[in-house]
């Protein structure tokens, strides 16, 4: 059993690009979430608190396991 290698041309002017346009996969319409911009900004807000808490828990677990060892 031999495997055949398919070489695809992903350039902007290649045959794969024309097939993508024909299939409706290449369009300028982007995804828009069904929430308002203000809600999206609130969801994307950065917060270092949980990462710091989890790191401290991780170090504490190392110290406790080393003490038990």
C-alpha cells in the first residue's frame, strides 16, 4: 500500500483559492458575536488576581509536599 502525496497551492492566485471562493469559504464577512461591544469589552478585561492566586497555591503545594517528603 503506497501513500500518495497531494501538493496543494495555497497562494492567493492558485487553484485552491478559486475552489475556496467557489465553495463560499473565502469572504470578507467576519464573525460577529451576538453580544454588545460593551459586554465583549468586559469579558476581554484582563485580571492578574486569579493567576497570582493559582501560582501561590501551586508553590504552597510544592512546599507542603516537600515537607511531607
